[in-house]
C-alpha cells in the first residue's frame, strides 16, 4: 500500500507540472480558439458580451489585477511544489506597513520558482510573510489574450508595465510586493544547468522605480532555477542566438529551445530554493538623478551578491563558483 500510495503521489505531481507547462505554453492559444469557435456558433452572443466586458476591463492588469485566494490555494499547486520540490526561505523580517519591490534572479526558462512561491500559497508565502500581498509582473502581451488573461490574474499575475508596478508600489498602507524577474526574457536564453549568469549591469529601471515610490528593494535568489531544463546550444554570435534575439525584439518574448526528462517538456526533478534577502530601505525621490539610481543599483548588486555567497554552499553551489554579472 505505501508503495502504491507513493506512486500515486508522484503521478499527481507529474500531472500538476504538465498542466502548468501546458498553461504556460498552450492555454492561451486554446482560449483564443475557444472564443473564435463561440463567435462562429449559436452562442455567439455570449462571446460578444464577453468582448464588450473585456473592453471595459482592459486596465485591470495594470491596476492590481484580480486575485483569487481560492485559485492560489488549489491543492494542485502543492503537488506542483513537491515535484521538484520548491521551498521559500526567509532571511529577514519584512514590515507589512511598507511596499516592496522584489528582484527575482535568475529568470530561468519558465520562472518556476517565482510562480510557485509568489503566485500560489503552496510554499506558504502568506504564513512566512504575514501582511504582505505578492504580485508577479509578467510581459504585457499575455494580458491581451482573452480568457487566458483572466485565468492568470487569479494567481496574482499582473502586467509588467511601469504604470502597473507604480500602481502597486504607490498604494497607501503598504503590504504590496511587486516581484520582477530583473534579467527579463533575454536572461532565459542563458538558463542552463550550472549557469550563474545574470543580466543586471544595465538593468536599472527597477531601481529608478523603487526610488520614485520609496519602495524597499529586496534581492531574491532562486537556487536551482536553471537546473530544471536543458537548453540547446546557443552561444552568443551563433545563428541560433541571433535568431532568438531577433524574435525577442519582434515579439517581446524569448524563445529558448529547451527540453526536460526524456527529451520532453517535463522538467527534471531538481530542488528549487528561493531565498528572500533582507530589504534595502529606499528614501523616496520622485525625480531621482542618475547618480542616485547608480548608487542604489550598486548597493543592490552588492546585497544580491552577498545573498548568493552566503547561501550557495547550502544549496549545492561549489565554493569556487561565483555570479557572472553582465
């Protein structure tokens, strides 16, 4: 009985991960096809009413979205967590009367750690950080897709536009957390097992945003994020990387050629430990100078590097390995 129970749990974990990968890569297309099919069928009036409502709701992804505690607490997310497994590590107290901008590193292929920790309650975010409400910033293009955008907002995903982040960070009373994968889509092209490369040297927009709203910056490093998929060789200057970068400029999203177990899209079972660092207090400066931005950016990079160095050996990174900042 224990063996069969264990096998059943592992099957549930595989199902949970596969449905999430499908949601990430294919659900948007299915939702669009469903809407078109409905428009062409006898229930076309329902689709028209939805589109009218959608027009009126167009700004919601930039004004905090529409979270659902029920969706965030689905049991399937706990099976998703246990597949790798994924854990959330707290290193310092965060005052719920403040607003925060979490810088998430590295991006990885599909930001799995960020989703599990900040878009679900599977790892206990609300218990670990009481009084805080996390929102994961996602590329704006995804919120133009009907039905799909309504589903992803339920988990706390919102648009990554400046206006969206500013809305969260300027809310009175505090308790808002905007989570940003600082390296952006291009960093996904570097996501390979063992890779420690971060795109951050020229990523200063998030620092300026924190200064404008006086939001504390919090470095977050997700150990194991790059270990769950293999990626086809795409060294800088190769035709593959050139094509990927061109498509990223055209579409706004990166298209890494990745694979997991058995050469499929099922990730490898590799533990992911997402470590949340100590906050960096930020004095509000509505119109920050370049010198202010550069100084805070340098401090953020220093704290991020320190966070990585202090925890790397505990989570399987050899002592002689260090971050590569580009």
